[in-house]
């Protein structure tokens, strides 16, 4: 357990916004709207919301409480768990490396994608994006960006490093207090504007119409589970690390609920922008992943009224989402470097940031495959290990004490068995289904 003086969040909302910033990422923007479209609007939303409630009320609470209870990142937290149960922390610390390395690997892949976003943001301001206002033109532009985008990748990393050097309160919290409200304001503005355009109503009808027979399709539930799991950023690293910076006055279940609500709101907002935009342009949303955001959506937005301005606002909002997620992903390995080697924060940030820049440059040509390995195997494995360590290895008394700290009324008797059996079972299912289907997030 970490005993030294530890940085912390300055306010409840600073912590919540940082967790929201961690959870709100590309999954909300380039995957959720496509899943909603592919699986029938509200037909997908119902199982998705069920899984958000399940994971938010068990896994998110567990990772936050585990971090705060041990005042450390995954390595020392897992070591604490095995020491409490078995008298030795060696195996726990070794297992704790998995979510830390997973966070670093995902961060490196994300830094490549963030570089693409910066390139498109600059292109939307300068007008260079609109030199190719056809689907083929945007496809060719994306191919050229993906092939060589080192300067913009470097810009994204430098910004992330600068924010992280300032620490938790003055860096991460301050950045999220600015970027997350702006993200929501920009996306709400886009949604309101698109609502005024002819044809948008067809998009809303699609989002909110329920087809009950669709609920009988097991793949709807499989993809809803994967989407909820990855969207809430449960991976045994970022949420756990952020929890370690919480004071004992924080009401973790209440904070976890706010994170789940705002993350779902972000995903819904993305759908309320992207699907009506497709409807206005008379197109069906049938793409997901990077192609949706960098090829199909710019092509659609360039063809509707004020499309140039919409693209600027869209990529500005996406930039905020990317940076807040990137900050969170790099925090776990940075904090781990500080804990293991007793380094100052600037030195730890410099080392991890340097690794991120070099490896990011090397893996840029294969970033899609790199991200698949991280999301299908490493992140679910980290989440499962954290759940096992907290709910199975740590003693029940410790778990309930940490979860209920600063609550006027303890969580109901449903919490512990639901977290121990149902959430852990769901996490195993995510890992198996991801490996079998090639990714369900």
C-alpha cells in the first residue's frame, strides 16, 4: 500500500469529470452510433442500458474503491490483496503488471488515433478537408494521413505530456474541467442545429423506435454488453488509479453513478448527431470504426448546410474526448513508475511519454491490429484480474468498508454477490466472446 504523500483531486466534480473524460472516447463516437443503427435503435439501447447499470453499479464502483482503499495503482493494489489473503504480495504485484501494460499499450495506440484527429481538426479550420468532397476523396485523404502523420501525433503527445506533468489537481483535473464541459456544449450545439434540418426526424425515429423481436437476437445482447463494458472504461487501470487519488470523504457509488450517466449521455449525444446527419444526407449508417469518423461522416457533413462549420465543431469536440482519454490511459503507467522507482512526477511522465512517442511512431502502420489486441484481450483481462483481486481475494469486510465509506446508508445486500458473481461472470464472458468473435466492443 502506498504510504507517501499522494496527489489528489481538488473537488468531487473534478474527479467525476476526469472519470467521465476517461470513459468518453472513440467508442462513444465511432462505435456506439453504428451499433444503434445496425441493431435497430431502441432495440439496442435497452440491453445496452441494462449492462451499463450492471457494470456501473459493480465494476466501476469496485475499481474506484479498490484504488482508494489501497492508495495505489494496480501493482501495489493487487499486491495488497494477495498479502491480505495469502501473506505474500509477489504474485499479486506480477499480475498487476498486466493492466498497467495494457493501459500503456492502449495509450500508445490511442496516441496514433489522436494524431489523426489533430490533423483533421487543423484541416477543418484551414479548409484542406474540403478539397476532396467525395467519398473516394475522403478515403484517399485518410489513407495518406494514416500512412504518415508524425508531426500531428507528436503534437497530441506533447499536449498530453504537458497536462500530465502538472499532476492530478493542476493538470488532469484542470484539463477535464475545461474539455469535458466544452465537449458536451459542442455536441449539444450540433444536435440542436441538425434537428432544424429537413430529414433529421427520420434519424430520430430510427434511434427511438423499438422493434421487440430484435431483442430475441442474441447478437444484440452480445454487442450491447461489449459496448457497455468498454465504454465505461473498466480495465483494471485508469478508474482504479483515479480512485487512488480520492479522499475518504468521497461517496464512491454516487460518483460511479454520475460517471455512468454522463458517459451514456455522451454516447447518446453522438448518436443524436451522427444518425440524423446521415438521415439529412439520405444515407444509411452502416460503418463503424475509424472509417466512420474520418471518411463517411466528413463526406456526409460536407454535403449539408453549414457543413464546413459543423466539421470544425465536430472535430474540436472529438479532440477533447481523445485528449481526456489519452491522459487517463497514460496515468496508470506513470503512477506505477513513481511507485516502483520513487521517481519525481516530471521524470516519470518524461520516461512514459518518451516510450509513447517512440513506440507510437513504430506501430502507426499497424495501429488497427494493435488496438484490436488491446481491446479484445488485454483490457478485459485487466478488468477481470481487478475484479477477482477485489471481490474474491480481498476480504469481504475490507470490500464493504471501502465501498460504503462516507455513505450515510450502506449499499444493499445485493451489491456483494452481484459484484462477486454476476460482474465477474460478465467479465469472463466479454473476454471469451471477444476472443471468439474478434471483438465485441
